[in-house]
C-alpha cells in the first residue's frame, strides 16, 4: 500500500466534501444531545447529593444502593436495556427518550458522587454561621454550601462532563443520528474510512481545549493536596 | 394474564433464562478476559509513558502529551469504529476483540499516564534532591523514592478510572464481540424475549458491583488528608 | 424561682449529652441587658457547648432557654427568626470564602430580612464601618488578615441588629499581634450597650471589660462573680488552681 493509497483511504478531500453535510448534521445532533443530557445528569446528581445530606439510614442506604447500581452497569448496557427492553414491558420509547433515561440514570449517579464529595468538603462551620444569621437550611445550602461545593470539585465536574459528551457517541447504537452514527453511514456508502477519521478529528478539535484545561487543573489539585 | 405476569414472563422468563444462561456465562468470561488484557496493557503502557516523560526530553514530552490528550478527547467507541471499520481500508483487518482491546488499552494508557505523571510531579523536588545527594542515580531515585510516593497518591483516581474504562468492554458488542452485552443482545433477537438482557445486567452487576464497592473503600482508605 | 428581672438570656438546668458523654450537667445562666458575661474554664469544661446551646446550634438534652422573651426550645418557635436576635462569632471566623466582605454581611439582610440589594449593601457598609473595615468591603476573606476576617464576622452579626452577641473564643485562632483589633471592636460594641456572652482566654480583656466572670469546670458552673473577685480572691479550690495556671505565664 502506497502513501497515496493511505491518504485516499483515510484523508480523501473528495470523500470529505461528499460526506460533509451528513457529518455536519451529526455534529449538530451531538451538540444538541449534549445540551440535553448534561443538564439532565447534573440535575439528577444534584438531587442525589442533596438527598445524601439527609441523616437517616432510610435515605442513606437506598441512595448508596442506587448510586452503586448505576455506576456498576455500563452505560451502553443501560441504554440497550431501556431501548430494547422497555418495549417488552409495553413501553415504546423512541431513541432520544431511551438515551435521556439511560444517561439520567448513569451520569446522574456520577454527578451525584462528585457533588456529594463537594458538599462534604465544605466545613460545618459555614452552615453554622449561616444558620446563626437566620438563614434556613435550604438557604444555607443554596447560598453558602453549594457555591463552595461546586468550586471545590470543579475539575471533577468538568472531567465528568467531558466524559458525558464523549459518551453521547453510544447513542449511535440505538440509531440516533449523532456524529458517529452519521460517520458510519457515510463510511458504509462510500466504502472509505475518511468520514470516521473526520468524525474523530471533529471530536478532537471540539474536546482538546477541555482536556488541556483539565490537565492543568488536575495537576494543580494534586500538587495542592499533599 | 395480568400485567405483572406479563412483566415477569418478559424479563424473568425461566425457560429463556435457562436456554441462554450458558451463552451469558461464556460472555462473562470473555468480558473478564478482555478487561484483564486492557488493564494489563493500558496500565503498563501508561506507566511506561509517565517514566519516559520524567526523563524530560522536550520533543518526546510533546509527543507524549499529544498522544495522551488525543486518547482523552476521543470517545472510545469512535476509536473502536476507526480501528474496526476504518483499518480494513488500509488493508489491515482487526478482529472485534483486538479492536476493542487496542482502543480501550490506548484510552486507559492515556489516563494512566496523566494520573501517574500528576503523582510524580506532586512528589516534592526536595525528595529528588535528598536522594541524589546521597549518591542515588536517576533510576534508583525514581523507582525507590519517587514512584512509591506517587503510587500511593494515584491509587484512588487510578482505581476509579480503571473501573470506568473496563466497563467500556460493553462497547465491544458493537463490533460483534460476544461478550456479556453481545451475547445478551443475540439472545434477545433469537428468543424475542428480553430475559437475556436481564441476565446480562445481572452478570455486569456480579462483575462490577464488588469492584465499585471496592473503589469506594479504596477512596476512603487512601483518602487525601485535606 | 421567678425570672430574674431584666434578664435577656435565661438558661435553666441545661444538660447536654454527646452519646455517652455528659458535657453539661445542669447549668443555670442568666444575663441581664447590657451585661458582658465572660465564661472561662479549662478545655472540655463545656463552655463552648453552653454557648452553642443558647442559640440552639446544639440541641440541649434537657433544660429551658429563653432569649429576649422567646422560648428557644419550643417547637413552635421560628428558630431562624429567633437566631437573628442572637449574633454569633466563631473561633474560626467561618466567613463565606466565595463572597466579598460586603457580600458576607449582606447575605442574611437580603435573604432573611428581605431587604433590597441596595438597602442591604448600604446597611452592610455601615456595619463594616463600625468595625473600621469600610475600605475592605470589596475584599474576599482570603485577601484579609485573620484579625480583619474576624472583624468582618462581627460586622456580619451586628448588621442584623441582634439583642445579644455570643463570642466563641473569638481570638484563639489569631496571631498575637492581630488580637488587639478584634478586642477593640468588641470593646466598642460593649460601649454601645450590646449584651455579650464571651467564651475566651483573654483574661486582660475580662478584667477590663467584663461585668461578671463565670468559671466552668466539668460541665458545671463552679463559681461566678465580678472579675476582681474571681481573679483576685477566688473562693473555690478549682477556680484558684485554674486562675493560678493561666496567670502564671
């Protein structure tokens, strides 16, 4: 195989031009999907983390079981279970709903663990000081604890968000026309690897800045933790 | 037949379960094999890169940083697709197992390098200076003084990352590997009953629940003193 | 026993258990309006716990507490409303690190008293002026010295116009050279007529400013009286031992 053959197989300008409209639509869907599932998972995680502050074993143990259950199941397994399984229970779900449910359960558990750690990292005195000035438990949580909690675990939150955006690629398995799915379609029509390569490059351009940022934040965090 | 019976018949059908259990168990061992190969290759390669990086050769370090960033930014499923569907265009065919193994090993390598590097840089410079002043060489200083301190620091993040990436073995089902999810999906399409998916989910729980709980324990056991 | 006349804080028969630990063993404490009561005692004597029971940061196991006519332990009492009448200053300042000095003082004014942003900030500025930190209102806690942080914490409490102020070892976490500014702010507060209960080891300040000194040991009040009496002529053996220990250095 010559170098030209290689270029033709993976970096064909001609193929890229043909496939571009399909890939572009896929990219938009990937972004749209991210804008749906990231807030959904975050809100789910926030609910779990707030429940985690309740000091009752009737809340605590079911919560830990819930979180560990959905951290143990691979996200793709959850997604397939929801998408291919629920119709047997008489619940017909479209691909987007299946993805939303699967991501809510999976990424919610992860965001939940991160936010819980964040809340636990805020010293007790902060709540006491707030309560002493007459703030209610909810007000103290909202104005005093949560802002600090989020700041303390910001690298973990960004890292998890990066993983969630990457994870949207599994929606291709249930025929959601996101970037990877579209690239696979284009590849199977053109018999050429350029569309998949292009999808990879798009992901990289999109997410590299986030990875760089994270790498800096994580190094600083680890150095500061000693 | 009541709704409840229909539900049981769908998701917990004893006849279907008995029929497909052997397949799921085969998939279970295949998942473990794949996971073990990924962990071995990924952690070893990541550690090797981190050691190489500590040599401080500028051009080499740029290359390492780029490779690490690349595999942190790309979704694993995209890498698998590129290897499995793309490489044949270059006249190189990988089996689904090999493609999934290579892709996930590369991802784990990237995260491992990043985590180990952060751990190594977090060991104070004074440790290097103290060891070198007693006449220890670079390699001895690194392996006897710096690495042991770094390892302790990196265990919790490395454990969690390894668990997360190992769960990615389910992605291999996309490239026709009959690991747990692949076997379960095949079972569903043959039996037209979702019980194999239930078995698959249970198999993942059997495999990963102990690991997730172990990860929780490791996190508290090696908790950072803040 | 009838309520002591003019008592603004009245705690009776306070017991506190932490698990198997009996930390407070029946403490009675009454504080009159405009009085400065100093609580001293060895560590573990229960003095901080007593203070934290007064605004129900700790739930007393038994007893009754009335502050400014409000039954603090009554389930029907709106504890958040009641707490606004009781300012508290902590050993570790507990300023909110994500808010400026002004933001720290204004938060409760806005969220609890429902003031507009402008009104709350104007009032917060006044409070900061009283502790001579008006020029630091835009600084974050991390940019202030420990002494300045503690004065912001005092401003945060007095902005709500409390009837009583509780100080829980307000200078223990400070470098010696920063203690003076905090004590000066407390003295000015005292001169403005604030009722204060202070747990502290600043004996010089106690001698100069306290109306009454309460000595606690082993979860009980051992002896109380005017500072001259407690420091100059303690009646109880345990008081004498403690005073001897802390004045030796």
